[in-house]
């Protein structure tokens, strides 16, 4: 029961009940707003992930295309020489040449 005032008791009780209702619903409204914000943020996160993946796929295709174009534009003899230099497959030939030069200057002397 409310304090005695010049306002009807039914009016003060109705206002009090509506205030209690608002205060009681506040936590649920706050949690609903929080869940909605989290769902929206997660949606944006996935949208950005998909966009980044699409851009990465485009870059991969472009790089592959450039590589294939370079392979097809090379002369085969020049490519073989460059591959030998990069892979250093001619090391045995270099060692043989050094050994021949070493033996030409007298070899091992004991």
C-alpha cells in the first residue's frame, strides 16, 4: 500500500507496477541487445573472412597465370642452363675441372 496522497491509490499502484515491470524487464532487454550485437559482429566477421579468401584466390590465380606465361615464353636451352645454375647440378663438373687444374700444376707432392 502506498503512502496516503491526494492521488487515488489505484493510480499510484498502477504507476508503481509499471515501474516494477520496466525494472524487471531491463536485464532481459540488455541481454537481448547484447546477443543481437554479438550475432551482428559475428556475421560481419564471416563476411570479411569470405571477402579476404576471395581476394587471396584471385591473387593466387594471377600469380599462377604469370608463372605459366613466363614458363611458356622462355627458350628451352636458356631455361635448361638457368635451371642448372639454380639447382647447382653442375657441381661435379666444377670439381672435375678443379681437379684437372690441380693435377696440371703438379698434383700432390709428398
